[in-house]
């Protein structure tokens, strides 16, 4: 799929951001709860641009804890556009120009899409243009299915001007924002005694990383914050209870290292540019590569063309800053975020199931029982547990999610980044409006579900999931390429420590090894080292020292030699 947005969609997104283009009608304006009084935390990575969730907590009058999960109300700004047999005449006319749930591309008029909205003197023409632009942006989001995050950066589902912090949707620090809020009063064991879902206004008071949130918690527990972060401490207590509750219901928690790869392009130095500012290509195409560098960067042949290609690769590599490391988590803050997001998904799933509402329910069969008694604690035991997990599915009817330990679950907290979350928002909001319609003019539209039934939703889910799978596959390929590139450019004498996590073929001494420094997992053959060293055979949990034998990202080939084994003690 083309990662670029149509220029008209970019202009529309920019217009929504700066207010020069009219926003869609807020159909929920009369029922939005003003929750700006709450102390609200958005906990994200330092470089996050799409801030689509935040959390709060408060004490009820009877001393219980009420938790809040706030999610950016993306459908207030970009309502999904679907074909529907029950549409009004006006909407039928619009739907002829917009994509239906079968995923076919809309045939938009180039003139309508590219002319400025503000240049149209006729109200009917202006509204037609706005509807077309909204439908175009929705189609762009749907054909992507989800934002994709690779080493070289993000390919967002929505245009950055719309979805990033400076736009109208993200929950930016200090700004009053439209949200969908999910709240529940929890007992001491984490059970939801009551809950509510609905549109709201919120204001993020603290935008922090996980590690910054941990420091806030430490300050609170030391009594040095004057009670400012009582809500954050209450969230941690509730999240801890929720995690124990889900575990008792069969949930499986797997905490494996997450590899994080980032690629940045380095600006050329002044001495590497010509007088006109253009980059100088080094004149070493025919030079022999350095003897110490035997990586793919020097792969070439004896003819000038192959040597030039190898030189070009070395030239490009010199302009890259590739980092590969284990993603650092702050356990207590990570628990707050993950448990509150799961709670929101469970409550939306419960709400949908109770009301027969077609939603993109996500399910997973209960894990297969795996004997982990012989696996050492830590990575080997978690890898063994991972082996018992079964494939997840998404469908229009409720289903149990065994991995999370909940009876119904809907992903709801990332509508800026996942299209099916956006659909879930649209469905829930439309259902809630049925009981609160005060706008007679728009009553027929307000009462209608965007996706009317399970059959239509199943078709939409299939189309969106296919797009999302393609994006995920491309991202996975990019990660493998740049991981191998990183090892290829470290040199063959560099040693890498790893943990023997799982036997792939024990009789052939092929093991899955987790590399400590980078979080990369690769299959490594131990038989040659064991024969030559004469030392006792490696076991699960042992630490192996590796050196790169081959690393070619162009061929996706990464092979290690074992140089030492340290027994697990």
C-alpha cells in the first residue's frame, strides 16, 4: 500500500488542525460529561505522537476507588463512512461517492477533492465537498487498517496534522479534548461493581513516560507530593488487584524482553558536501575493503559494477545511525497502563454483549496446558508459556479471550492507531444516542448504527484485518533487515551474550537464544562448540557467548558461532 496520503486529505487534516475547515457536527455535544476536574495522566513513550489514552482515579463518597480510562474521540472528527441499506436519500447520494464495507476504492472527483473548501460560495457545494473530504480521510485510514511502526519511523493511519499531538484528536497536555470515557467502581479484588461508558471532555494534567510515572509514585509513597498523585497510587493498587483477578480467571502473563530498533539518517558533515550543498559521493568504488570488515557491506565481485554497488552500500551505511536495544519498562507504571486498557476492553465487550451490539470482539481460546516445571525461571519459563498460547480471532459476536482471562473483549483504546477501535467507538456512540436523541433534524441518522449487523461487520473486519496484516508483515520484514544490519556493522570480533531459552531440535543441538543486550531471538546451533570444547552440554537457562559468522540483511541471513557457555547457577 502507498504510505503517502492524497494531497487533498493532507489539506483537509491541516484545515481541521488550524480551524480553517469546518469540523463535523458533534452529535454527542449535549451528552458529554465534563471531566476536566480530574487529575489525568497520559503515560506514553517519550517520542509518542499519537496520544490516544489517559487514566484517572478518584475516591467515591463511600471510600471505594473509581477508575477512569479516557480515549481520544477520533470519531467526533472523522466519523467512519459505510454503505448502508437503511441510509437516507441524502446519505445514499454521499455513499455512492465513498467506499463501502467491501473495501472498494471510492471514485472521488479530482476537482471536488482538490479545490479549497473555503473557495466554494455555495453551501450545498461546500457541504458536499466536506462530506467527500471526510470520506476520503476515512478511506485512507481504513485501507491502512492500523498505524505501522518500523525502525525507520511510523506510517500513521491518519495524517499527522490530524492525529499527532498538535492536531485536534490527540490528548495533548493541558488541552480540553473530546474523549470517550470508561469508568468503573472496583472492589478490593478488582471486580467492577458498576461501570459507565460515554462521551466526555477531559484535560490531561500530566503527560509522562513510564519511568516518570514511577518517580511520581515514589514521591507519593514517601509522602513528599502533598497528595498530588493519590490518583496514580490508587490506579496502581487497582491495577495490581486486576492483574491478580485475571490470573485467577486463567490469564497468562508473559514478560519477555522486547527488542527496540531505531534507524536515523545522519546529516552529512560539511567536509562531505560540495560548494552547492550537494553530498559528495566518495571516490573509493575501486578500493579494496578494509581487512577487518568482512560484512555484507564489502560483498562484491571483481568487476567495477559490483565493487561500485558495495561502495554505495558502505557510503549509505556511513550515513545511518542504527540502534538496537532492549525496550526498558517500568513495571509498576506499565502495569497501570496495561491493566486499565484491558479493563476498558472488557467493559466495552461486556456492554456490547449485554446489548446485542455488533462490535469487533477479539477472542482467544484458553492456552494449552504446558509443563513448565523443568524450565528455569525467567526467559525460558516465559518462552515455554508462550508456546501454549493459541491464535486470536476477531468477529462480530462476543467470545472469550482466554489469554486475558475475560469473557468478552473489544479493543477500544487506540482509535487513532487501529481502525477497528474506531469502528467500535462509532458503534458504541451510535447505540448510546438512541436513548438520548434531542436533535429532531438529525434523529434518523443519530439512531442508526454505522455498521447495522454482524454480517456487515464481519466483511469490514476481514477487509481491515487483511490491510493490517500486510502492514505488520512489512514492519516485521523491516525489523529483521535492520536487526541483521546492526549485527553486520558491529564486526565479527564483537561478542554477544544470550540465554538458551528453548530447544528447537534438541537432538541436533539447535536452540532458541535470547540475546541480552538487544532482545533479539535467533536459533543457534551448539553442536560444533560442544564437540570441540569437550565441556558439558548446554542446558536451558545457560548463558552462551556468540560471535557473528554471517550477517547479510539483503538475504535475511544471521548466523552465530558459539565461543563460550556459562552454566546457569
